[in-house]
């Protein structure tokens, strides 16, 4: 009779081989899983942008004009609505005005439309609506943005991140060398244009929604399907470089920021379509936010950026689209806007 005992386990070499095979399979599957997750996030972002564009169009149908990107009013004794840091009283931005058309009447009711709105927090924390403006609104955050996951703590003194992934396209054209004057548009008041002392973010008035705009459908002579309305941007003014730090010091831009007017320049809820998408500046690593005039539209998706057109449709524009095409699409009345 044999006394041999059958082997009941793996040898070390066999176990290492199995682990190596499993590791290789995980390595092959992980990119596909990540791609599927990003595809889902991009679809969610596209749907969110679609809902915003529909709300803007429903506002236009109900009120007769598209909402202004932001509103300024002459302060007491000021010559006009663009009279500098001490001469403007700031009203509600587009993102607040469309809330009822998003089905968010309760949030809308918490704002005092007769009060003042800030643009740069913490500098504007004392504005009438400052507290409400610093509250997070997930409808304005693309899931692909890493900022969307920032909550209270060192990077959120005042609570969850309240920034935005979406900005109105206030016009189109080159901003090279432009330091003090806007790019004019057909619906800009001739006698009261914002042409002095605007920094941080370049201004334009050739889009659909811009500062104090009153754009009607007939003003969009390029056609609503050929004119950009809202675009993704990963470049937003943040106090601590790339960290949400509202409540401390510096300048934070939120989803409901209107206009910031201060000694060092101005910020408005809007971006000029001026350059190619997704420039080399990486907001996750570098402090891109201070260069928002030059780093206009971009996303955390791979290879391009989502835009809502003025007819409510959502279009994907790739990074390879030329700056000239971007500029033409941003100008709603130059006769040259065409999707590539």
C-alpha cells in the first residue's frame, strides 16, 4: 500500500502566477471601467447643460428677452450703470433669474431681487444676497469636475463647494491686447458701454447673454442653432489657487455670482469665446483662475467641451476646433457662426 499523500494546495510559484494574471486582467479592464464612468459623467453633464439651456429659453419665451448674464444699476449719484467700483449697484445674474424655470422656486424665493448681489466672495460677503449666493447648487456643477467633490474643511471654510462649471457666452472675438473696452454688439447701449477699467475677465457684448443685455430672438441674426449660449469652463476665480476657501480671504466665484467691482478689477458672470478650448493650463495643478480672460472655455472631459446652443440643443466641440470658429460661434450677429 502506498503512503503518498496527495497535494492539497498551491505552490508559491503557482500563487504568484495567479496573482500576476489577475493583476494583468485588472490592468486591462481598469481603463475601460474609467472610460465608462467618464462617459456616464459626461452624459450627466450634457443633460445638466440641456436643462439650463431649456430654462433660459423658457425664460425668454415668458419674458420676451433672454436673461442678462448680470445686471448693474447706477448707484446713488453715479453717472451710469458702468461707472466703476464705487458707482454700480449689482442686481441678479442669469443663474438666479432662471431658477423658477428649472423648477426651483423655493431657492428663487430665498433671494431678495431688490437687494444687492455679490460677484467675488469673500469680498462681497456683506451683500444682501451674499449668504444665499455661497450655498452649493449641484445643477451648476458638472460631475466630471473634481471641484464637485470638495466639501467642508480646509478647502471649504464655508461648507461645500458652491462654484460653477457653466458660464454664459457673452460674445466672441479676440481678446489679445484688449485691456479696457468690450467687443461691441448690436444690443449694446451706445451711450453707456462698459469701456473703462475692467480687469480679471474680458467683457463682450456680442453674444446672447451679456452684461445688462436685453436680447430678443430677432437679435440673433446668425440663427439660434449657430450661436453659443452657455459653455463649460473649468477656469473660475478661486481665492486659494484651486481650492474652495470661501469664508477666509480672497476672491471666490460662485454659481450665482453677478459682478465684482473692486480696486483690482472686475469679474462678471460670463466668458468671451476667444481662444481654442482646453488650453495647456491645468486647473487641477496650476493656478489658472487668475487668467480667466485668456483661458476661456474648457472641460474635464477628454478631447473637447460641451456647449448649449441658443436653440436649446447641446453640441460637443473638440479641442481641434480653431479659435476663429469659436469666436464666430460666440458672436450671435456677425453672419459667420457655423458649427464645424
